[in-house]
C-alpha cells in the first residue's frame, strides 16, 4: 500500500522555494518508507493548491486533491513535476462552486465525491459527484449529479466502502468557536442513493455522533477500517467509533494535534500529528489488540512539507505488462524449459518432461522452476503457452514423486537404525 501526505503552505515566489505538494510513502506493517514526491513546476495556475483541503485515491491509483478553488487529478504513480491528469478551476465556466469546496471521498465504485459548502441557503452543504470513467475519472465543470440535503457547513467526509455500514456517507462539522455551548461538533451519517439522478436528496440514517459523551472536540479527517469502525482525527486524540452503536467508543490519546488518519488493508492505523505550523510533524502508527487496546508502533518524521492537507491510503500500482513483454516472458520460459535437460531432465513427446540421468539442482529446484514456468506461461492464452504449462506441471509432478520416493527411503533407513 502507499500513503499519500498532502501538504500546504509550501509555495513560494520562485521555483526554488516550492515545496512538495504530496509526499508518498510505502507502508508495511505500520512502518512508512519515503517513496517519491509530487512537486508542481513554478506555475501560478497551481498555486491555489497552496491551501489543500483534502486528498483521496481510488482503487486504480488515481490521486485527487482539492483546495478552495481547484480540483486536480494525478495519474497513478505520478511523481516529480508531472502534469496533472485532469484539473478543474473555479473560474472555468460553470465551476464557480469550487470556491467553497472542502472534503473529498471515493466510493467502492471509484466515483468521486466533492463536499461543497453553500451560502444560499446559508449553513448547508451539497456534494458534487463525478462518475468513474472506463479509462479514468472525468472531472467536468458540471458534475454528473448533486447530492443535497446536508444540514450544516461541513468540512470533511468519509464513505464506508467495505464494512457493515457500506455505502453510508459520514460528514463532520464544527460550528462556532470556544467551548460548548458556543461550539458544537458532530458527525452525521447519510444513506447514499443507489442511482445518479441530476439531483438527489440524501436521506439521513439514524446516527448522529455529538455531545460531551462523544469526546468530539475538533473532528477533522475520518477513515474506516475493513470492519466498518470509524476513526476520527480529533486534535489531542483519535476517536474510534465501533460498528455497533451500543459499544463504547475508544480514545487513543497522546497527540499534539492529530489532523488526519488513514487505515491500510491490514488495519494498521496511520495518524498525522502536527506539533505547530512550521515546527514539524510526524506519521505515527498504531495497531489495535483483540480488546481494542492501541499499541504504538512507529513514529516517522515528516520533513520538507507542512502536512495540513490530509492523508490517504492508496493501492500499489502494478500495471499489466504490455503484450510484447508477455510474449518475451513466454519465449524466455520456453528456452528455460528446453535447457532443463542440462539438469538431467529431457522434454518428452507432446511437451511432457522425462527425468534424466542426473539432477545437480535436486527436485526442489525443479519444482520451483516448474511452478515459475506455469505462472509465467499463464500470461498468454496461446496453444504454445498451454503446452508449456502442461510441461511445467509434469515437471512438478515427477519431481514431487521422486522427492516422495527419496523421503520414503530415508524414513525406512532411519527406522532400521532405530531397530
């Protein structure tokens, strides 16, 4: 998996002072390893990304970034100063709604959702929806449809894509300043419509998280694990709300300012902890034990970026090899199978394998060679590939039988010594 950390506040007046837009990490069992940076060229048309509000990825590896006036899509594995795959600006005709857009999320079908705060009527939010295209997303000034009916000026959202509350959308809101009752924080859940009309009103599910008992103080970025548990970055804590509303929520304390949270496919938790503007930040990882007890794992310092744009987990991007590469692989394995005669194995009639007089590599090596040949030959659907796969499996079967015979003889010999 890959972890994307979106920055903000890094643009300067010249190319030399431009900081990375996104830092990408490879993550494994809670540890984050720097992989690459995405850094825009000195292009004023991208300066609005100086205030990134949200970041998201889809299952194909496309990267989405939203600021108050700009929506940008990067192709999978983008790095350096690669040009965006697509971009939408608020001054594009019909796209003035981008002036007040905040949150991003992607559903299990790779449709993109953009949370948009409105001023008419005041204190409401809508969601622009862009349907996934066959060859990538299509971000137009006019979305494919709108979702309306969200009360409140909401800042962040998340969609449960795999848990029991799948296809529910969660939005977080902070109203007012200071302490309660002057400031009210909440997270509300809505049902997503199954179809995409021009405009559809969201229906509110019977779940609202709010009040002193919720522990919500500054709910910002949210994420789900595979079980459907909701994780909320909440300033000095990270809150975990279980799927069953009757179960108590879990509090992970000890943060300076937890601003973003992401969960990988093995349920390891990654949290961006910002100490203060320009004073540093780190990626802190955790795992949850059987009883829900959090275990701190790694603390990876973030350098060269102010990670206030959020984080997200995306897939490793491993595109299928082009046809020529597959053909070359098949030809290479065919040559390897022919050369197996040097290891005491000869090709028999119809593509079969016959054992030869000597086997310097031993049966285990022969089985590995056979399995590798079978796997690579499967890249092609030709007749020759099928013959090669059959030959490879013959090699595995014969080598396995010879190894079984050897082990039977060894067992008999050892039993004789015991007697």
